[in-house]
């Protein structure tokens, strides 16, 4: 099975975990990719957070390509991450992504 994507972890944001400004952090969701620290967003719904992260991942991929950096190894599509399963409201979604192509 080809590995061409990353697991997105989406968790409800608690006030103490919020690193972007918001009134109280209530009702927000953080979507992140563990292997790409710059790929993380906060939105009002899990669906919005995941979509915003897909968009951000495209720009991060472009930045990596422009700078000649390789993206981190793709995640295994069969095994989701297991570090946040005890968090209430946690979801994980596998986002497929085309490999970064370099212009010669």
C-alpha cells in the first residue's frame, strides 16, 4: 500500500492549550500533523480545522519544495497515531498528499 499522506490529529482546544488569541478557547479545535510542526491550525469545527490544515499543508509542501527540503516521511495509512485517544472529542483523519516534485 503506498504511503502518500499524513495523519491529522484533531482535538478540542482547552484554554491552557490555546496559543492563538481567542476569547476563551471554548468550542475550538486544533488540527495538527505531528511530524510537521508548522502544519497546525485552530478552527471552530473539526471539519473546518481539517480543511484549513489541508490548505496549510499544500502551502507548507510548496515552501519545502522551494527551499529544497524534503518533507518528513509519510505516515502509515493503516495505523493512526495513538497518543491522544484518551482525549474526549479526539478524531484522527488520514490526509492523502501527492509527493513533492522538484523543478530541475
